[in-house]
């Protein structure tokens, strides 16, 4: 089955790099899988594919079949399928220095030629900016059952300015905005677990209120989340009482009702 058979598609967007889109994409995918859904995670950040590393899949390969590309699965039950340009690179250090047309062709292939089987949710992790990759995806989303986009930002003003551009892109292209996540919102002490706002705070919340879209929650800098690279269990499963877990649980409740 191709992407046209996927029941729900959600884009993870942000105008700025380094705000945690890939971490959010992974946590949402794992959380949905743990809720019993069949999930796909598509990494279209061609120049900085981090999903294989985050899920400890860097040594895996993808293969062609008569029905298209076969994604990599994180579990034997095949409840979480992953596709990334990272699987086509020889090592994590290889760079992808492509012009726009080749990027567009690769993303189109990922969007049309992957055999996702019977997915409930497809999470698409996008690169920063509003360039070729985003235009290609958004054009394809017009033909499909796209639930909308989740915008990820950090609380600082410079990040809000970039996510504002991404919000404008969604409005211009008719992609619904499901809500905004404020990532790296404060620092959780590893000993006392209190949260301190080492940067600014509530920038994402104030922007969400300004543009009248749901504020999905705050995710603080938490070493328990940062140190969980290569884990295939969500932070909600391992640390259910943490602020990050509560935020992701809230997001899952919202998107499963869309």
C-alpha cells in the first residue's frame, strides 16, 4: 500500500533548525505505536537525516520490491516503519550536496514509492526553512488525507520569528495547523527535577494565542530525554510523570481525535 492508503498524515514543521523537530517526530511516533497504532515515520531532511541515529537504525538497509521501497521496521510486529535518506548513505558523515531538482525527485520518490502497508499514522519530519522540500511535500499533501502540521519552536524571539514564516506558509497553502509545541522551554535539574527558565519562556504559547491556534504544551530541556538516543520506547513509557511525558500524552490525545 502507498501513501494514499495512509489514514492520517501529520507534518512536523519549523522555520528554524535545531529546535527539536526530529526528537518530537520520534517521540510522537513511538507514543502512537505504544497506543496500538501502526505508524510510519518519514524523514525528508535530506541534508541532516537524524532519525536513523535517534532510533538506532543506522546499520539497516532499505530494499526495492515490486510494490516499491520497503521501509525499515523498529520491531518484529512491524508497527513502526521508518524511511530516511540516511539509509542510503554509507556513513553518518556522508554529506548530501544536491541541487533542488534532485532533492525534489528524491522526496517525490519517498512520497509515492514506499510500500507503507496499512498505516494509521504517518509522521513526516521536515528540514528547517520553507524551500524545495516543503513545497514538494505540500503539493503532494493537497492530493492526500493530511490532518495538518505541528509547528515546533523554542521560546526565544529569534525562533518565533522563523516559525512565524512557517505558519504563514501553512496559511498560504491551506495546510491546517494542529498546534504549536514550545521545545527546550526551561531546564529540568537532574537531581531535584525542578524546571528553571534559563532562556526566555512562553514565546511559543504567546505566539499560539496571537495566531489563534492550539498551544500543545512545553517540553523542557530534560537530560532523561536527551540521553535516550537509540531507545525504541517513548519518554511517556519510561518517565510518565515527567513534564515532557505529560506534554506528549496531551498531544497524542489531541491528534488522535482529529
